[in-house]
C-alpha cells in the first residue's frame, strides 16, 4: 500500500518538543497535522516576502505618484478657495458690471488660469526631473 506522505526524522529542542506533545494530546490533533500546518504557513509567509520583493518597488512608485496627485489636489483646492474668497470680497456690494468691466474680468480670469497652469507645469517638471525652460 502506497501513501502520499514521506516520512521525516528530525530533532526538536526539548521545550518545543514539549509544546508539540501538549498540542498533539488534544482530541482530533496529531503531530503530523500540527507540523504540516506550521510548515505550510511558513512556506506561504515566505512566498509573500518574495511578492513584496518583486512588487515592492512598483508599489512604492505608485505610492509616490498618489502622494504627488494628492499634493496637487490640495494646492488646487487652496487656489480655488482663495480665488472664491477674493471674488466674493470684491463683488460683495457692487452694481452689475458693464460690458467693458466684464471683458476686463474675463481677461484677468484668463491670466489667472494661465498662471496656475504655469505653476503646475513647473511643479510637474520639478517632480519628474525635467527642465521646462529647455523643453518649451
């Protein structure tokens, strides 16, 4: 009769052997089951370290990218908040604008958006290691 198991013979320290005997004495347990579970868990844990080694650098890169995106979102939130506060302060008690004032407001808004774009481009270039003055 053939079995799907291989016999192993090894030595354990006395204190570890006593713990194994105590666990194996419980109903429904055996030394084989305990050691099989322990070795399986050890091998699986070791495999997870290999996955960390393999994908750790990629995950770190993704984390840095997410941090940069979060920084940009925080920046844009602050810029929009300051802009809204500024606009509400300017227009709190003013009559409606005429066409010339509306055009001036649109020009100033366009300049503001262009300035924000330049700042973001400069930050992108700084974070990626490029020099925007040489590229554009």
